[in-house]
């Protein structure tokens, strides 16, 4: 009887196990295998042997190093900035009454807009063409500064556009989460603090912030993971040849190794994606450890 | 500290924007709370009790009228300068702080020459913690305490700044029945020991009756009666107060006075000297009935419920305006209720008459 019911349990689990097995576990194992297969030939589907050469190659590939650098810059700049600005905007939204809903809608718009469409808008803002300087450059000119080519120009300008764009794209979701977190803090806490003569600053640091800290950490962790996986946004602005633009990311590098102009190297792609996995995993664990220490209830 | 409310009124704009008229939450409230007393603000939900409390605390601004603490007019003072301690229904303890941190939170807000050292704050916290008997839980978080303990922490936090007035908003409603009994004694004791003028809001009459020095009964934002608990029960000024206080509730009837006799239905049940002829509301407390074979009031017997010390006789009468008449008598006086009729005579001072239009009490001479 007991055996039968446990069989039944497995039967219920079967669809999920099959699905996850085929589409998650098997490919994962395959990726690990690929990453250790040396001299893999895509045409003949054969390889010489197993070893660490793929990792060595990837780690010495200047394109990969550039991609790692770009990715880290994007992560380090956009995650704290977007979370911080989102928090400020949410606090503002939470404290106004008239037009609150209108503002909420406006701030949420980028979330429902297609990445490539947004990219197009950014092109118009920043790109210099034969016909126009781009809106931002016009603005700079009117302030007496010289034009900067944000799309094909110096590295810092491109990184600036990239970060600006990323922050702009990820912000709506963060604002949404934070406004609801702020609205969820019971009014009684604020009333209690008010009766006790707590200053606004202290209310924010001692009550509001700890109360919404679980949500902030959630946003930081998912923000880190999301930023490490950045790719589509870069394509939207700089086009598909990211290596040439010097704006490639780790995921972009993986894609290029598989399907790009230099494609056909699943071993290198696998090695690169495993390296990315290791980085994301480490950062997430560190994040969780910190949050466990600071999110106290 | 004496608390005086003068013509206090609070209006809120109507939620339904089509109705221009404001909602009056508190209407021309006028009373004086003597120094060092425990006052129960009692009324059905939505009668403006909490609004009144919030105005005293300063969380809400009155539309008109003044509030005095002693001789100070505090009406325009913001909450933090009034020196009130406020305890919320759900305690509002900061979940991420320990009990000690919660208690010293108000002290850390002090600025200027009132600023205290950490040692002084801790000493003060220990002192109030001892008063409310939570000394052993100082390093726990609120979530690790029972409801009653949390309530005491909330009281400690309200007391730590030695407030001029302590305000409690439905302090017991989140506790289970047994803890409620315990905690209300506790509140009484703490109030006695500190001597701080305390106002607490409740919709539970038993709570208000048992621990208050004075009860303020409210209805629809208006003051109905303010007096000692026993007086409010024995001598209600109007029909509402009579109906609101007492468990089991008072039995109500439509009666009529003819030539100084009170008629319920067709039978005269009581002499009411000095009352003019006309229809009246009649309230008879459950303990006002005396089983009496020759009594003037005949009722149809529905049930006899034995509860040990007391027996409650449930019956019906044509003139009643309640679902059933409930009379409470000592069990040893229980009549041999075999038939389906039961007769009572009435204790005159347990029979209350009220005007049909104003609902005000009509007094008669009790011989």
C-alpha cells in the first residue's frame, strides 16, 4: 500500500521531472562537458580530449576580458544607482497624494516598452548622424560644450550611455516593488514615532529602511543577477557587433562564440558561461550572507 | 495632569464627493478629566472614540475647540511636544528592534539639554521594564513575545518619557479572554503606581466598567454620559446608555403611563409617582425581576437556564422590544417553573423610564 502511494507520488512528479531533466539538467551537464572538451570540431562533432584549455583560452581572450570589464562596470554602477534612485522616487511617490497614480503610471511605462524600441529612442537622444547631432549633443552645445559621440566615440561616453540606459530600463520594476513595500509599512509605526518626537531622518533610517530592507535586498540580489546577464540592452544601442564597439558583455561573448561572426565554438562559449555562473553564484552568496546579517526580521 | 476638552469638534470631508456635508466624527465634546485618574472612553465602533484620542495625542487636528493639559493650551502643539504616551491597539512595536531598543527609542529622540547618556537611558528602561514586569525579556524581539507581553512593552515605551498623559487605544482587543482579564488588572496597577492621568478607548463595556475611575460614554461623536462606572450603570441619563451598558443587556419595552401607573401591555406593573401620562420607553435590568406568584407582570416562559450561582429565566412579553426577556435571579430563589407562564414583581429602582421623543430619562419617586 505504502509502496503504491509512493509510486503514485513519483507519477505526479514525472511531468516536471521530465521537463526539467530535458531542458535544464541535461543541457547543464552538456555545458559542463563541452567546456572541458578540447579542440571540438563543430562540423565533425568530434574532439581530441578533455582538459582546461577552453578556460585558459577564454581567460586570455582580450574580447572576453573586455566583456568582463564592461559587465562589472555596468553591475557596479547600475545596481546601487538604480536601487537608490528608485528608493528616492518611491519615497516621493509615497508622500504625494494628488497625481500619484499618474506619476506611478509614467514611471512604470519603460517596463512595458520593448527594449529595442527604447534603444531606438536612446539612439535619437545620443547618436550623431550626418543629419543631426542628437538631442543630448544639441543640449551640450547650447551649454557651450562640444559634441561627444556617445555611440561610436570614447569608451567613457559609451559606458555612460550604457549605464544610463540600463538604469532607466530596470528602474520601473524597482519603483513598483519599493512603492508597494513602503505602502505596506503600517501607519501606526509612523504615528508611534511621531508621538515620541522622532525626527524625519531618524524615522527613515530607524523605521522605514529596516522595514523595507527585505525588499531592498531582494532588488539588489536580482539586480546583480540581471546586470551580470546584460546583453539585449547593449545590442539595442550599439548593434550586434559588440566586440567591434568594445561594448560586449559576458553573455554577449557567449552568444558570439556560439552564433556570431566568430561563432561555432560551443566549447569556448560553455567555458565562458561557466565562468559567468561562478561569478554570479559567488556574488549572490555574498549578498545573501550580508542580507542575513542586516535584514533582521 | 488635568485634561480638559472644550467644545472639541472634528469633521472629515465626506468620502462620497457628491455629498458636500462633512462627516462629524466628534461633535462639540466638552469634558474635564481629573488629575491622576483612569478614564474609559466607551462607545460603539465608529462613535469617534479613537478620533478623540488622536486629537488629544496630537496626531489629528481638531476642526474647532480647544484641548488643555492642566493650564496649558496644547491644541496647536504638535504631537511630539505634548508629552503624551500613546499605546496602539496592535502595539506598533518596531519588529526589528529588541525590547530594550524599543523602550529607549523615545529617549534617543531627546535633543539639547534633555539628551541622555546611554547608561541613563538603560537605567530608565530597566525602571519602566520592572514596573510593567518585562525585565527578563529585554533582549528579545517583539515577535518572540506573547500578545500580553508585547502590550506591556508598548506601555513601557509609552511611559519611559514620563508622559503627562497616557493614552491607550483599545489596549486589550488583540488579547485572548484570559490575558485580557490579567492585562486590565495590570493596566490598573501600573496606572495607580505611576499616577499618570490615563485615558483608554474601548468598545467593551466590561473592560471599561472594571478598571476605570470614570467612564465617558459616547455615541455618534457626542458625549452621552460621564460618571463613575456604577453610577452610569445604575443611573443612566438616557436610553442609549441604558441599552449600551450591562450584560446581559437591559430588557426594553414599549410602555405607557396612565395616572401614575406604568402599563406594559394591558397590565399595570409598577407605581410611578410623579410621571406624566403618555407613552414611554421602559428598561428593566435583568436583576430587576423578582419571581412572584402574585406578581403584576405575566410573561410566557421560554426557557430556564441554570448557570450555577444564578439562574436566568428567558421569557416573552407582548410589550417587549427585545427578542426575549432575560431575568437573572439567584438559583435558590428559582421558582418551580412547571407551567408555561411565569409571574414577576419588579424592583422599582431597576426599572428605568425614558421619554419617547428625546430618549432622556424620566425619573419617578421611589418609596
